[in-house]
C-alpha cells in the first residue's frame, strides 16, 4: 500500500518525522495530512507552486486541485500578484499603522460587493466569522447563532460545532443547527429557538459539509424567515467569494442579499486575510466609541500591507477576467459529470458534488439515493477511511487534492483535467481490489 509514494518521497518522510517532534500530530492544520496518516503514510512537503502545479521537496510534480485551500483561482505565483507583493515589501513588511493599501483594497471590495457598506479586515477566516456573529449578538441583543449541519466557519468556539456526523455537541458553543437544503429543518429550528437567535450563518454553497449547491428557493427562504424574526443573515463567502463570479455569489447568482458577508481566500491573492462587512447600522457597532458598541476586531496583523497589496492586484486581475467566469464554471460542471460517469462505469459508491469550479468527491458506506443532498445525509453516509485512501492513492498518480479533490482555477489546462480523470479511474479500480 502506497509503496510507490513512499519510494518517491523520502525527504517528506524525514521531514515529517522531525515535524512530529515539534507539532501536535506533526501538522499546523489538521487537514494538511491529506489523509496520508490514516492510510499509514505521511503527508507531502511542498517546495514550490506555479500555475496549476506544485512540486514537493523530492522534486515530484503534481496537478494541484487543493490550490492553497481553494484560494489560488489565478494559479500559484501569478506574476501580477507577485509583483505587487514584491513592490510593497521594498517599503517594509508591516508598520502596525493605517496604510494606503487598505483604503485602495477596501474600495475595490466595496465596488465588487456593494452590500458591504462598511467592513473590517482581519487576518483569518476564523476571525472574520467570529467577529461577524459577535456583531450580530450586539445588534440584536440575542445570544444564539445557527449554522448548517457540517458547515465549517473556522476554528472559533462560537461556530466549531456539529461539524461531522453524528454531529455530537462540542463542549463549548452557544448555537443550534439546521440541515442545509431542508426547509422543514429550518422552520422547526425557528419555532424552537427563533426568539433567541441573533443570526443564521451559512455558505451559499455548503463547503466542507459536502460541496452542496442550494436547492431552488432555499436561500430565499432563509432570507424571508430571518427578516420575519429579526435575525441577521450572514453569508460566509470565504470559499465562494470571487470564485463563482467577480464579487459575491449570494445576491448575483442566488438572488439573496445578506445582512453581513465574510470573505477571505481568493480575495487575498494567496496572503492571509479575513473580511467581515455589510449593513452600516450593524458594522457601526465596531467603531471606536460607538454607542452600544463593544470591542470587535483587531489584531497586530489586520490590514497587513502585503495582504492589501496582493488583494488589490488580485481583484484588478479578476475584474479584467470577469467574462471568463462562465467558462470556468461550465468547465467544472462538465468535469464533475465526467467524474461521476467514471464512478458509474466502475461501480463504486462514490459521488462528485459541487457547483461551478468547486469539485468535491465523496466515498460512501452505501449507495446514496437521498435527494435533495443535505449536510445531514451526506455526513451520515460518508466512508472517511475510503476517502482518505482515495486521496492518498491519487498522490501516487500525481494529483493533489482534499475533500476528495478541490477546485479548478483559471490556470488548469485540458491536460490537467484529462490526467486527473485518468488518475481517478486508475485509483477507483485499484480500490475495488482493496478490502475495507
């Protein structure tokens, strides 16, 4: 098992042994094991990335679908972004004061997403969602926050609960959950907790919980019911923002405008970023000295000049490519169809889900016939061990991915797609010979 991978990655093996003596579990983000540890091996250590490919410390080349946690939609090391970072670096890394770049970047974000009447920058997505729900509680005076089963909104105590089936309660949280795409689940939650709910936070396309697009009418239902009960609607667009179109997905693709939006990943051009923003009356509570305000947001590295420069350059590039989003999304749609045709032909319990350029691949304990897809029915059926093995074996074929695969970028070529399809077929056939 994974002998080919072991033979080709001796330096990664040695580095991981050293990392285990330093870091809990040998990693600084749990998902960066890529399932290799569960498969009895070790994760790869990457040295460089260019376009849609990455190279590990042993010189092995991979087609990259993970793409820096979905953030590198332009591809790795895009020249326009790298030039902006280099130019800013010559004037200093960080000064801990206001800088011109944050104004320039903020104006570009506001132009792209007009519903962000006011915003704040921070350093991570976890901070952005944490501050957004803190503002929601301040604004409404209510304590609870609701999220979708399986929804991932960062590692803060407020939202890191009901992440994986059987969705056991975490010891520290102050929220409730509903099942994505299940209106009855939402309605029942509102009946039980509506008077205490400050906000509902949701990704327009459920990410880590299954790569599931919204059923027609589901997001409008959330908007209608939150307005009726004085509950803020927060769209977490850290994954979908600037991925499915230039700007946000919520209003332009799905016809729903939230009260608050969180951003990150793509908008940062590969640098660390969190953004939260929206209605002026809500965001004003974060201003220094605001009446009824409270300390909301900060951090040594908020509005970091290198991030601001990279973000502005990224948005300039993406704005010039607005007309290419439709082709990228259709390419992702066609790719998922072809992946599912491979699974159907071979006869394995696997399924590709997603929307546009987002591509998740799941392995199940049994055939999943439930419709519509929800975070609940996908979570209940997932076979995590088979998924880890699938991702591990893909590495042997020169394909790097997580959540089964990842997301397409503007840099992916037809050759990348064909190689990935061949790898998926090879690995799926191999897995039929491996007992569970």
